[in-house]
C-alpha cells in the first residue's frame, strides 16, 4: 500500500476535524459486489489490526485487508477528495 503526500495531509486534516481518535483504520466490509475496503477514524486498534506508520500517519490495517491492499494507492483526486486505486476486483452482479 502506498499513501501519496496529498492524501496523508488530507487524512491528517480529517482526523483532526473528526476528533474520534488519532488513527486511520482500514478493514474489510461486505458490499453488493463482494468484499470491500472501508476506512474509519479510531482511537485504538481492534483485534486483528496491524499498526503501520506511513509518512507520520498511523494506520491500523486489519489482517483481512492486508492482501487486498498490496497494490493499493491512496491519493487525492483533482477536487482534493480521497481516492483509492489498485484494489482487486471481486466481480458481482452489481459491478460492471
């Protein structure tokens, strides 16, 4: 997983504004097309989380999400919103 500088700064700003905790947490959740990556702000890790520090940004990554994130790049789009690319496609009826 790679987190671009623009995304690090945006995420740090979001973490400060939300004030739910000091860390980004990335985990798996079920979506209409199968497993999906989800992110939240959290004060502490949950069971099965690994702590990773990328460019001074503390991230908890759940073990189930590690393989999904191997080629992931977290960046900002042209409007400054968080964008995640490089995730595997799982197919499903709602995905085209």
